[in-house]
């Protein structure tokens, strides 16, 4: 890849009652341009990641980025969507514009506002990321989809409740140090492991602490071609950026394998010329704790059915073999759908430039990102390295 991240911005995620989709886009746009040290006139193209799916009455949102500054008027602006991987889809489109020499500098923004939507509608909107002919009537919405996956995994490999609670507790502990996280509270293993009034079962074996949060938020990154990036304040290069799309119906694949995730990781590692153990950290898509567990296996940290061992041995803790989700992941940071993939790239850039504060992994040199749309349908992997 020829693109580099040269600036970024990240709002705190959560229930942002005084914000709108427009106001969040405007804030991160201006902050990201300032961080990159450029003006709106320097931007060649704009890509907005916004899932929407019924969360916002305003659809057709690409031009809202222009509200940040009149100097963005007449710039090409496109909205992209690929379920929960929408943010990473936006990043990839920006990179492809640079690779094609169609743009020198691209602004990528991800945004979502979910909390103003009533609960039942939230579930209905999220379920649109599943295959409705098969899953449209599943109880508990998208949590029901992953509850079904968790139940199937337990049947094949045994009860993994201890491992799921370990993952949840790890991510909540990590989130304490993330100033952008929606939930900055160390819940502890015991709370995450046991059912209670505050931690009831939601779907199948999944409890509330196994499920990511409903969130508002936005993030932005500025991309530049490598030559331009090396003349700027900082440059975080893409060693690889891969996209693998799988079948939407779960009935057409073994859903417990996350084959698309595995293929995306294999391609990215090969193209980057590295092994998994060369990475300093990974930000991965823990929409549900069972997803992170299966992703350990798909990325090659563990053999099939062996993800629990990785979790229980704390191999993915901040001081472990490969820190996974030092930001707290979607579990603690929150999951405003269109913003998530962009957020992952911004947070990993912070790690590689030594700007991650309490989240910092000492000496981080290579970062991996996995963002997923649907039940392992849209699979995106990036590998980042600082070159300036």
C-alpha cells in the first residue's frame, strides 16, 4: 500500500445527548485536519463511513463533512457502508484512491449515533446486518445471532464461560485507561463470570458483559501518499490492508470457523512479510466476547477450539504474548458502528507514535487491526507501522 496515516481525531464514545451526526462529523473533521497540520483546501477526497440502518433520519450524509469548512465545497465525497465494518470500508476506499493516484490526501470520517433510538428499534436496525430470511425472527436481535454462535461453539468445544468472562474482564480493565471509552470501569472477573441482576443472560450463554455497548461517536483519520506523508509531522504506513467478503447466510459456511477472518489475516501477514508474533498489539472486533475468542483461532494465536487456553493464560493481556484490545475494545470503548473501524486505525496510530497514554504498549512497532461486518461476513485487516 502507498498510503499513510498522518493525522487523526477521536471523540469520547458514549451517550452523547448534545451531539448530532452532523456535529460529530464537524468536530472530528476539524480536529483531524489540525492534527495533520493541513487545511481543508489540501484535501483531495472525502470518504464517510456511516452505517445508519435507521438510526438517523438523515440519510445521504456524505456532504455533511462539508459543513466543517466551506473550503471543502466541491471536493468528491462518498458515503460507504459494510455493516459493522463500515469504518474500515471507508479507510480502504481512501487508500484505494491514493493507490490509484486519484488523490494525494484523503479525509476519512466514521460516525454513528445510536442512543437516541428506542431499544426495540436498535435491535431491529442491527439485525439488518444478518441474513433476514434465516435470522430475521431470531430472539434478542443480533445478540441472538452471536448467542447462537456461542451455543454452537460450546456444543463443539465444551463450556467456555470462564474464557468469555476472562476476555470481558480484560477488556473492561483495559478500558479504564482509555479516555475515549464509553465504560471506564474495571468490572472484574467474578462479576463478568456470574449471572446477576446487573449481568443477566441476554442470548444463549452470553450475558450482558459479553455484549458490546450501544454508542454514539465519531473518529477521523487523514491519509496521504507516502511521499507526501514523509514531509509531514508523522507517518504511519500501511504494511497491508485486506478485505475478504464471505457468504451472508450462516447456513452456507461453518460459522464457528470465521473463515473470512482467517483468510484476511493470512493475506495481510503474507503481504506485510511478517508473522503474527511480529505484531506488538492487535485491535480486534469484540462485538461479543465469543467473537474475540474465535478470532484468536482465526488469526493464528490458537488452533481451532483452543482459543480458551489463550484467554485463560492471559496471552492477550497488555503484558502478554500479543496484547489484544488494549483500548478496551468494542466491549468497553463502545461500538458506534460507522466509527469503529476508523477508531481502530486512530488508536493503533496513537500506539505506534507513542501517544496512547495509559493504553500504551511499550515499544510498539507493528499493529494489527481486524474489523468485522455481520457474523464474519465483511472482514478487514490492516497492519500498520510508523515510518516517521
